[in-house]
C-alpha cells in the first residue's frame, strides 16, 4: 500500500538567528499508485517536503503517513521508499550492477542470486543491460540517470520520491525520459512524488499537481483543472506558457451585466458571467491566456492593438501587443503573420476570461 498522507506538515530552519518557514501546514493525501508532482518556484519548499517524506529532514510539526503507518519519526530505511536525485548520487567506484544491488545487500536478506535477478529485470526495464559492468564515470548523464532509476526499481518500494531527476539532461533527452518515466510508473503502479520547478514537466507528467508557493499549498488538482480553473492569480501565472495576461480594471455594474474599465479599453460582461462572479469586489484583475486571444481584423467587438514584437516558435507565433498603456501577449497559429508596427484587432472571448480580486489575488470567476 503506497498511500501517502501529509497532515499539517511544517518544517522550519534556523539560520543566523532567524526562523525560515520552508513548509507551512501542508495537507496532502496521495493515492496509492498516483503520480503526484510538487511544483513551484525556487525556494517554495518542494525539496524540503520530499526530504521530510523520505525522512532525510525531521519535521517540525505535523504527521507523515505511508500506507497504514505513521512514519513521522521513522528512519529513512524503515519507510519503504526509494529516492532518485537530480545528481544521480551513484557510488563512483562501483559498477552499475553494484550500485543497483548495494541497497538490497545492505537492507534485505535476499540471496545474491535473487538480487542478480532483480537487477537484471530492472536493467531490462531501463534498457541498460549492456551497461551493468561499467562505472558511472564511463556513462553519459542519461545513462547514469537510468542506473539511478534502476536502483530505485530493484528496491520494489511502496513509494518513489524523485527530486528533479531529469534536470541535468539536455532538452531532447529530458522530453523522451519524461514519457519513459510515466510509462514506467504506470507499469509498476508505484505511488510517485515528483519534484520539479518546470511547469511543463508538471503538466505533462502528473496525475495531479500540487502547486506550492512560499511553503504553502496554493492548489492541488489535475493539470487541466489547475490550467482551466486556477484558484489564484499566482497559480494562473505559474501554469501555462507563455504566462496568462493580467490587466487591472474596475467593475461597474449595470441593470444588465457589467463593464470592466481598464486603463486601455472597456470590456462588457453579460449577465450570465456576472452571475458566476463569486465575490462582488470592485477592483479586479482581468486574466486572459495568450492562446485564448483571437485576432479578428474587422470584428465588431474587437479591441485595437499595436503589434510590438512577433516571435515565431514553429507551430505558434507569440505576438506582443500594446493596447494603449497595457501590454499583452497573444499566441496565434504559426502560419499567420503580423508585422511590428501593424495595428490589429483582438477579441477576448467572454467564456475564456478569468477574474481575480486585486487585493487578495483570489479567483472570483
Ligand atoms: P529549489 O527549486 O530552488 O530547490 P525548493 O522549492 O525545493 O527550491 P527548498 O529547497 O525546499 O525549496 O527550500 C525552501 C526554503 O527553505 C528556502 O527558503 C531555503 O533557503 C530554506 N532551506 C532549505 N534547506 C535549508 C537548510 N538546511 N537550512 C536553512 N534553510 C534551508
């Protein structure tokens, strides 16, 4: 059983007489067999959370459960976990086979025949049968990471804990290893907690993602839930690339519907949209994703915008726009071309907008 529960987990550090709250009151339930990604900007507490689950850090407060047992004060070796690090952490003087079997030799009573069998199975799974007699110095970064993953697999743990395991690999290898890791996780059906600061990695790999900021959990949900229904401006800006556009405005209500007045344009809201607003604040931030902006020359409801820069990235082109004193980005199909200096019209579809309370940053639509 690889169910993992973090209950009111808090971890503080003491540095130069100051208390640093790395993780604050974190509550997360991770299902057996789930692939959960912890994501957030540098310093948000991802690694500390993972290290607490592993038992490499003592928690300051709260509880950690793995399966049916509380492990808050257990030693790492009693937690039935296997950890994979960014820097592989292989023993340099040992061959790949020795690296993969070392943990089993130390912590189990398996015979050397049984250990060899497990190593051979894991090596086959990772496609590294030919590398087993080589030392880490003779292997590429990608091959070392395969050995490190193989070493985790042979342990047959209840939980895999992975801390940015792909971040030392080049972009192409990272993309292919992502898919491979996901396939592997599904095949093995082992609960996995995976730390990354890369939102693309989080979006593509996780069954669910937990977005952290400043030690706190901002939102947890499926990647698409977090993309379509961000709870806060922070989550909205962190998930999605290029980032969501945010435009300050004030709502003025009328008999039917309402108008958002920004410094550059007015945006009419229909009654149905107004009914869905959860908090009747006046100062709002209008959010629209670059890929939701339509360019529609001659549209009745278009907003005039000046093209400042275009950035073709292949399938899409990013168009940087000035609408009066408001800057925003549109992501349009790569085959459409606009020139810097050109004036175009854009449409912001009402069913695609987000609204945030400007004071609290919480989503109100
Ligand atoms: P990154 O992506 O940069 O690794 P992170 O989200 O994993 O960041 P953590 O490494 O968990 O963040 O750090 C969270 C906070 O705790 C940071 O402010 C960090 O400086 C602090 N911190 C982490 N470990 C220690 C430590 N051993 N002593 C003091 N402060 C620490």
